[in-house]
């Protein structure tokens, strides 16, 4: 067979994506002040970010970042195991572990890295990883990197998870799930998953990127909402790019598990430790998450307002009671058209298309932030209702 030229292949793939309304150009945010953004010279209200608690530009968080960077500089200078682990990193790990009620926390440069690290260092050939089909991509990629068996069960189907665990009873087993699903906003059935993991001697691993900070007492997320503890969920990861308003991820677990991950996970060992100033900023975020429960209360009230008004306007919503509110549209072209019309009306809501969501389930993933006002939510719903009416509805 003749050699394939990469340039020919990527051009063909691009043409294929273009034919399916699946191109994904980036848009440049020219300025951002809370949920007000400027794109292409136009002011838009942002309804698709993950800054749920409005902490990414909070004065305390910014000040902590500035002070720590004036003191420590910008880069950490090395991997954590060499000489990149600073007192700021250690303090964040200590304070976070105490908050979440785990023996220990381990800081990563991103959630993606953390998930690759956990699965690659704890599982290998002969082991089993059972996952919800709607899990975040990096959990799937971590299992592939580990070289273990990967079984994916239908969304939120705990019985199917149990059957998959029972089908392979030798080797180590880990059941991994998002706590709050990133594209649907619904919660994993954590109590059922904890019980069946225990019965199968499998470890339960929860990725709470969209639950931590947003739900639960002191913002402890979906594990706390399910009234579970470190013994039920031996591994928990909290990416900090969402409600924390920063960057990085905290992995929670026992000394034994986290010690093993820290010393053997290639994505941890061979990656530069995050900036100490980011750790300082995330300590400030953590203080606000714990100390200002009004942020969660306001988010919940905006969420109920959005649902009430949108459902009354006949907009097809997913069954979600978190700040992630999917508006199901079906095909890519329709999602793009509704998104474009919203933009003409002053709202930024990106169209989410396959492969990020299943085929035929393109949607607008509306997200709410504590920085939104009631009036902005009402305005969005009105614009959405008009835009959706212009395109005949589909069965979601
Ligand atoms: C965003 C996200 C990640 C990745 O975290 P980053 O810090 O952005 O790399 C992992 N898991 C889930 C569920 C996420 O939503």
C-alpha cells in the first residue's frame, strides 16, 4: 500500500466535518467582565461558561494570585517530585483534604492530567474499568492509556454497571463516574454505585468537576449530597477550572493510594507542577466556596427560574437540577442556527455537537452563573423561545 500523506488525510477529514456542520472554530473573547463578554466587537451575555460561582475574577482570588506571583514568580520550575512542589501547593492540599473530609489531597495541573494519572497508575492489563457511557472524555482516555479492560454502561444504569463488574471477577476493578454529568447536568446514582462497588470489591472513583463548589454542604459536591464518605468513594477528583474559577485539579484519597499515584503516574511525574500562585488563588477560592453559601443558593434560584420560564415557553430541557441546563435540539444544523440567532440577540451559548454528545443529540448547553441577573435569565428564555419556534421542534 502506498504511504498516506497526512495533509491529504486531514483535508479529507475537514471536508467531511464541514459536510456535517461539525467544524469547530474557536471564537476569541476580546474582553470579559463576569458574564459580560465581547466577541467580534459585540457585547454578549455569556451563558456557556463554567465559572458557576463567579470566582475566576473575584477580587480575593485575583489578589491572592498577584501577591503569590510577586513572591514566587510565575513557573514552579520543575515536576513536583524533583523540586517544583512549594509551600503554597502543600497548603492547598492540606486545606482541601480537610474540607472534603479525606486523609489526603494531591494537586495536578489539570483535571485531564489527573484522570489520566489515576487510571494509568492504578490499572493495567487484566484489570477492569467500568464507566458510565456519558463520562467525560478524559476518563475514557485514562482507561485506554492504562491498557485495562473498559466496559461502558448505559447512562446512570447501576444494574448494568453491576452486571459488567460481575462479568469479570478477577483482577482489580474500578468503577468511574462523573458526579454531575458535564453535558446533561444530571447526577450519577452514587448511592447505588457505592453499594454495588462494595459488593464487588471494586473501587468507586468520582469526577466531580461540575458538582464541587456548586452543590452540597460547604460546596462539597455530589459525594456529600449522596451522604457518602471517603470509605464509600476511595478516590474523588475535583478539577478547578469550573466552580473554583482557576486551573488544576485536586485528587482526594488515602495516603496509600495517592502516594502510589504521585510516585508512579506518568502524567504526574513527568509534568511540571502548576504555578504556586495558582495554588494560592485556589486557596482563596476554597475559602469563598466554604464561607459564602449564598452563592449556591443564588445559583439554585436562577436555575429554578430558568427551568420554570423555559418549560412554560415550551422549550425542551433535559432533566437537570444543576446550573447545567441542556436545551435539546437534535441535529447539528439546528443547534448552530439557534446559537447564531441567540448571538444576534446578545447571548453567547455555544452549540454542543457530537462527538462531545451522542449522535443526534446536538444541543445548547446553557450554564448559569451566580453573576447572572434574573432579568438576564428572562431575556435568554425569551430569545430562546423565539429562536426555537423558528425551527420546528424535534423529539429530544
Ligand atoms: C472539565 C472536566 C475535566 C477536565 O478538567 P481540566 O482541568 O479542564 O483539564 C475532567 N472531568 C470533567 C467531568 C470535566 O468537566
